[in-house]
C-alpha cells in the first residue's frame, strides 16, 4: 500500500449524492460522489468520521471541521474534510493514498 499524502485540494461534490441525515444535527453529510483533479470518484465505504474542535477561552467548544475517511471506486483511500470557516466551497481532499485494487 502506498504512503498517505497530504494534498488539501478542493473537490466538487455532487449535491444530489450527499447523505442528508447528518444535516438534521447540524453536521455535513459525506458526499457519495465528487470530482477531484478532473476525475469523478464514487465513495464505496466510509471508514471513519471525525470532527476537529477549535478551543476557546470559555467552556464552549466550536466544531471547526468535519472529516470522513473514505474508500473510492478509483482505488483511493482519502480523508475528505468540510471546513466550516471556509467561504464558498468548504470541501477538500485532505489526504490521499492509492490502495491495491
């Protein structure tokens, strides 16, 4: 298996492929289809989900971003991240690794 690489590049999500249930709790749903570097990728598995918190001086916590470790039909394992502080398109491929098909 190849080593995981940091890329932090924007993706274009297919809005019709977003899983809607998490939206009810104020979290983004992982897109099931997106385009990265001109190639369409379909999510075949969500391996892990997470959120990154921004610390404050108060006891309140603020979710800065949500992440999804996924596997695609194009033989990649990626971490997709939705950053709540980014204006415009908040979705990025954060890390990527080629996997054996």
